[in-house]
C-alpha cells in the first residue's frame, strides 16, 4: 500500500506493559529522576509532573508503580502543598507590587515630563523682575509712603536682624537648609502633626516651593500646579544658594494690605523699616504669611499675636531665639502702629506720583524720591485741620477741609488733601476747584497799584451797579470815601468791583495768571469777587509771589530722585516764573494785606512778633471758606467746605479757617527768627493810625494823606464784623457771587 503523504502527528501513547516495545522514549520524569527526588513534594504542587496531558501518577505506573508512597509520605506531601500554595500567593503579591511600582514610576515620570513640557525650557527660565518700588521720603530722609505694586523696597538679607529670616524658617520650613527644594520628611511630619494636632501646624510646601509658586505660578490648588511647583523648586535650588533663595522669598511673599515683601510689611504694620523690627514683630511677620487676610494685626490682633507666640516657640525649639528673649517677646507682644487721621502723608505721595513721570520717565528698578515736605509740619497741619473739624464741624455743618503750606519759593512743606485719607483719597488741595471769594481780591488790588494807585488811594464805598448787577457789601453798609488799604482789610465788595472796572476784567485775569493761576478765569465784572473756580494749591502759589518780593512761584514737592544704585536721576534746580511783580508794587501789596491782621477780617490770627499778611474769602451761601496768609518765610492756605457743595452754617474765612491757620502757623513758626515782609516798610502804616478812616469824611482823609499828624479817632467801621455776624441771611447777589 502506498504510504500516505502529509504531516504525521507524533504519538506518545504506549500501551501498558509495552513501554519501549517500539524503542520509544519515556520523556516523563519521576520524583526520583529530579534533583532532591523523594522529598515528598508532589508533581501536582509543582506542575512539573504533567507532560502531554498525563499525570505523573500514570508515569509512575508505567515504571512499575514507583509513584506510590506510604500513608506517612502522603501526609507530608499534602502539608508541603499547603505551604507552597501560601508561598506562591505571597510571591505573586510581591511580584504584582513590584510591577505596579514600576508602572507607577513610569507613569509618574511621564506625568512629570508632561507638566515640565508646559513650562518654559529650563535654559530659558529666569526669576521675573520684581515690580519697582517708589520710596517717597520727607525732607529729613524719613519715609512718608511707598508707592508701586509691592509697597516696599527690596532689602538684602544682610541688612536684616538675624532673627527675622529665622522666624520664617522656624515656622514655615525648619529643614530649609538641609533639603533639596522638596522635603518628603517635612511632608510626612506635617501630615502627622496636622492629623494629631500636636505641635506647631505646618504645611508640606518648602520655602523654595512657596517662592516658586509666587514667582512663576498661579494660586490655584491643583495637582498639576503642585507638580510644576516641585520642578521649579528643584531648579531654584540648583541655580541659587540657600541665602539667595531666602532673600528672594522675603522680598516677594505677600503680607496682606497691598504689602509684598518684608520691608513693605514692616512699614505697613509697624511704621518702621524691616531692619529695625523687634523679635516680637519679626515673629508676627513670620506667622502672617500663612493667612495674611485672617492674621493681619490691624484687623485681627488676637489671632496675629497667638500665631506669633507659635513662631516664638518654634524659634526657641530650634535655637533661633534664647529662652530669655522669647520670654520678653511673649510678655510684650507686637502691636500695629496707629495712623492718626488716616495718613495724610498719602496725599503728598499721590501728588508725587502725579508728577513723577515728568522728572524720570520710565524706570525698572526701585527709586527713592526725596520731597520738600517737613514731617513735623505735616503732622502739625493734619492735627490742626482734623482737630478743628472734629470739634466744630458738626456745629457749622462743614465736613471737609484742605491745607497747603509752602516756602515763598514754592517748596511745599505740608499738604493735607482732606479730613481722612482712609475715607477719601480725593485731594482737595490739588484737584478740587472752588470759588475763592474775596481771597481773589489781591489780584484786583495788584492790578490797581500797577496802574498807578497806592494803598492810600481813596475810592468811594457806595452802591455800585453794572448793568443789572448791583453787588453789595457783606454788612449792607456803605462808609463813603475809603483808602484801598482799609477797603482790602475790611473786604469791601463795592471798592473791589470799582477797581476791577477801572483796570478792566481782562487785566485782572492777566494779573492772576501772571502770578501762577492756571485754571480758566472768566473776564467779567464778578471776577473781582472771586467767582471763577481755582484750586487751593494755585492760590497759595500765587500768594507766594507776593511773599517773596515779586518772583513768580511754581509750587513743587519733588527735590531729588535717585535710583537703587544711588545714581541721581533728577535734582531740582532753581527755577520759577521770573519777576512778576515790581518791588514797589509788591511792597504796597504786602502793606495792604498786612492791614488784614491789624484791623481787618483776620485780626484774631495775628501772631505777636511777626509781620503777617493775607486775605479771607467766603463764597455764596457760605459754601466755601478760605484764608491764605503768609510770613516772610511761610505761605499757608486753608479751605473748608463740603464736597457736594452743601451750604455750611455760616462758616466764613474769618472764623474756622483763620483758627486753623493760626494754630498751624504758631507751631510752624515757633523758634524761628521773624522774617520781615519784603518791600513793605515804606508803605507800612504807623501804629497810631491803624484805625479805620472809612467814615471820617474827605477832610480827615486828606489830612492823613497830606501829613496831618493828628491821630483820627476810632470810628464805627470797626464794629462792622459784629454786625455782619448778626445778619441772618445773605441777599441775592451775595448768594450769586459770594462775598466776604
């Protein structure tokens, strides 16, 4: 028979009793054939006795039943099977854990690689520049305020007391100097402490991680951000030393209240530079970063002090503070510095920021601006204004005020833009435009003397009418012929209007503008009574030209600007508007305005020993009250009113503003040698002739002008202020144009 072609399947089946009959090999191994055979381990337990689907038992039968064991051997085999089974499950578990661990490592590596890819390339990473700070200093170098996004300058760790940076290490990252940027030990410790609530609660993030977050990342709480935070922390640790990292942290961390960095926080909460903080204050700052809003000492002092106590305990534990120092700090906990009146120096700082671009342009590093402001005088001005409003404001229905004081050259010594900066940041000294009332009259009288008149020129105090307008005096009384000196001192409206008509309203406007008034002025008849709106700063600057002998004044507050490296970026040079008043005319103006303190509306503001000059002003319905006066060394103006234009209860330039002015000037001039008013002596009135001659008649006036040595007797004109206060309501024209 022909042999069938194709694949032939091998057949290992051998009939019993015929093993090897065909020369076939038995490929199955018995227990004895294995290494260590006969140990009682069954093939079923190892799986090694199973060949070709047949069990080792069948193989044993093929060899003559060698696989049969005794009863004792069978029991041992079953115990071995159970032990092997247990070892098999343990091995599988270990194997599974190892495999899962490897996959976890691979997955984590992939996750890290992915999030790392979302960051800029490492070789392109750099610490972002800190926004520049503008430190605004008083004339004596003390800090008035900080401006900029950070609220304080950058400080070096070397200029800080050692316990200040240590406070942050103790409470935020006690292993800071030993870890590599991330701290697994610290994380485990923090978890344990937070779970058991034992010791000082800590977070898992290191200072380096916190810095990485502040520099590069958002504040969102996600796993992705934490991974990137760890990557960046490792990069920071590689690139910078520990002290450099700590210095960066101290200058970037947020302390609340707009303060970024330890210098800003020390100034904000304690009113002193970071280099001068005490141990108790350092502990409070160290504890503050955990929750700036909740722990701010000016908002929640008990919580801030409790947190500071925890910081002190941690510092003592780590040896950063001695037990004695800690005891003293705990006995005298830090308290925030109080700011009287809402911090009026901020009005000065705002003015500096308004003009700074004109001096230095764009800058990218910290700068220091030295101002002309005297901090002592600033405090005096704030106290004088706020105290008077607190005492009399409700009674007179006046809620706001402003004060500007400057040297006759224009250097601002104090500036108060409102009653309370914390309540209102609007600067009424520089930005509020209000009618000046009779405080505008000196420009009218200056135009008159420049047209040939003198302080002794006589004009008629009598009703006057211009078209349909008939302005009246405040007292509704007319005294006939009167000198310009007396008319200005007594603030007679009819004489001012007549003079304005004689020289022309345009001339009055031009005269005011020549002295530095920049606000638009209406050249009409009522300009003589101050109906065009101006700012207090403009008016004080214009009066400065009279006080200094006739040189035009540009009010200024910035004296010097320096960069972080000490380089001078700007220094004010002597400048001004040049001569704007001839000495003769200036002397006459000083003599006439001096009479206001001798026999006029500001008589109660006189300061013994000083030659003073000035002018009061009150507008329609008593909406605005002004007084601007000066010595030979200081020019000061005061405004009172309400922001919404609501009428006051008869506040005039001669009452509350005069009182504020005298309170401030008496203190500001104290200890100084009196300075004479320039060019005035020739036109000064002899003391025995200071009484008003308004109602003496033409003969007495002529006798005085042409040298009659008789002293005129006092006349009823001196009683006019009392009659004015008794008057209940102003008339229509007083309401319309304002008088004083």
